[in-house]
């Protein structure tokens, strides 16, 4: 803690998220941001983004295998929500048996890029986080 107020400290990444005072007080934008965070900050969305980014277009079962430990119901639900949000496209090929593939859109790729910064942050701060967790366990049993 530096003891500096928000006005006294140097601008942070969060500060630069807002382009103007008007946007900071835009309830529609705030509602959208909260909704998007709620949807994409879940475990399955993050893993689907990562898997499709790494492997490209995938069929449902292959995607499930690569993610691991996800139920068919949860994977279907998450894929549908991501499709509705424009993060991926679902392509159905008219053949027997039906073949369905999933692929990130440019919007989905850009969200993956945004979450890449979380990985970088975690990598930079891993030792500090682990040390803090251990100290917490030591204090609280």
C-alpha cells in the first residue's frame, strides 16, 4: 500500500479503460461490461477460448476431450452462449452422421488476447501469490 489516494497516484490500466467522464457514467455500457464479465469470466468459457485459439476449428467431441472434465450439457450451454455473443461460429455440415465444428470469430480471438494479459500477470506474480496464500494458511490454519 502506498497510502496515495486514487487521484494522487499515477494512472493505471483500469483508469485508461475509460475514454471520458461520459463513458464512466454510462449505465448501459456498465451493464454490458458486467454482463460480459459474468459470462466470459467463467471457467468453461476461458477453457474453450484457450482450446480453440490453440487448436483452431474443432468438432464437439474433440473440443470436449481437449478441455477434459466438462459435461456435455455444460459444454453445449457454454458454446451456445459464446455463439450468441459472437465469440465463435458453429458450422453444421449436411452429412450422415452430422458433423458440427466450432471456430473462434475475430471477436472471440480478441477476447482471448485480452485474457492473455491475465496469464502474463499470473506469471509475473506467481511467487507473490503463492507466498501470500501460504502466509494466509499459516495465519488461519
